[in-house]
C-alpha cells in the first residue's frame, strides 16, 4: 500500500523541490507513494477533511492565511498516527508547539538532508 503524504507550502518552488525529493526517495527505497500538495491552510484543511488520514505531512509553518500549527492540529484530530514535520527558518519560534510535531526541518534544506529527515519522519531505517 502506498504511503500518503501531504506537503504544505505557499512557495511553488518549495512544493516542486519537496515533491521531487520525496518521490526520488520513495523510488530509491521501492515504496509506493501518493503525494498531495496544498499552498494554504484552508486548502490543507480541506484535503485533510476530504481524504483518508495521511501517513506523513511536511508543513511550512508560516503561511499567508495562518500557521502550520492549525494544519497539524486538524491532522492529529483525524488520526494520531499521522507523522508531521514542521518546515521553518526559525524552529525555535515553535518550541512551544512540539506536541504537534514529530520533527522540525530548518530552511533552507539540502536534498540529502531532506531525505534523511524524511526517512526519520516515516521511521524508515536508511
């Protein structure tokens, strides 16, 4: 069964980069994947509501229509099994929100570091 991933970022380049890195990682590890993307809190909340729970999410914390924390809360309300990473330039700014995130990724991030972090997020040994 394919892993279901949601990437949330308001910058098209970041969405393309993350999708490409995740798809390459999953292909290298022979794991099926379905990647959905959202560019706002509202779009992400709609996708969470309309779809089965995601296996993992990578959420930009600073979105034009709100915070990634809103998305994480909604995802965890639907399924506590969803693994969630926060993607931010300022991880320390969100220290008080640790309960909602399994991992913090600091921007900018290299593709090799992203793959290692993504493996940790999915609890895969590399």
